[in-house]
C-alpha cells in the first residue's frame, strides 16, 4: 500500500536516530478520524499506528487540515511542518466552519451540546 509506505518513509526520514524532532499523525477519510497520534519522537508507536491503520472510503482534506491545525495549536513553540499524504483527490468537504462541524458531529453521535 503506497499510502502506508509513504507515511513510514516520512516517519523514518523525520526521526533519524537520536532526533529531537517530533511527529504526529492525522488520519482522514470522509471525516477526520480519532486514531490520530499526538506529537512524539517514539518511532515504534508511529510505525505501529501506520501499520495497524485501516481506513474507509472518502478523501476530506478539510477535515485533516482542521485536525492538524488543532494538533499544532497544542504543541510547543518549535518550528512546525505538515507532511500531507493522500490516496486521492478530495471529493468530500464540509460546509460551514470547524466549530459548526464539531457541533453537527456531536448531534449525529447523540450528544446534546446545549
């Protein structure tokens, strides 16, 4: 699978031996997933997450970038980079803002945010 191979290559390149770099993973398909990995320099955790990942249909760049933005906001003041790996052209997207989408997902999951 070229997506997994590309992701593993990125991890191995960004985390050479004794690196102080940290890498996080945001998974996405029709919406961003909850199996994201916060920033870490533990290559074993990252590679296992990549190997174990099964994904659904859909390509929603917007969801991925919103999750990446949240992850970056929580990180330290280090230089930050996003490496974007996808298996296709985007054909799903959200209308409205991220906050509106979060509220819609809570409602669809049966959570009343009132």
